[in-house]
C-alpha cells in the first residue's frame, strides 16, 4: 500500500513540473515571437501564437478550477468533521436533561 502512495506522489509532482514547464515555454515563445515579419492571413507564426495563447488560457482555467474544487472538498470535509464532533460531544448532562427513575 505504501508503495502505491509513494508513486502517486511522484507522478503528481512530475505532472505539476510538466504543467509549469509548458506554461513557461508558451510564455517565452510568445514573448520571443511577438515581433516578427508577418506574411499576412496565412502566417504560421501568428497561428502558433494564437494556439499558444489558447493553451495558456485553458491551462489557467484548469488550474483555477482544480484549486476551487480542492477548497470546496476541503471545506466540506472540515464542516462534516466539525458537525460529527459536535454530535459526539453532546451528552445528556450537557443538554441538562434530568433522568429520574
């Protein structure tokens, strides 16, 4: 069991580095090719710049969506744990219920 969790951690870190590398590559590509000799409507560099911009927007959307989902799940888990703890802490004495036989 421990072995699988170790691999998944490495895979997650590797994917994070890959995403950062791709984002940095596209940003550097855009910056270096922004000023070029445009040949008109069929310019391949303009087409590649447009693809790079779309990819950066999509990656940014995926990252922000993932962060939002993570915080929602973390909040739900925390709220459920707090609710369960408050239920388990209730006793008859704390509720001031008198039990007479």
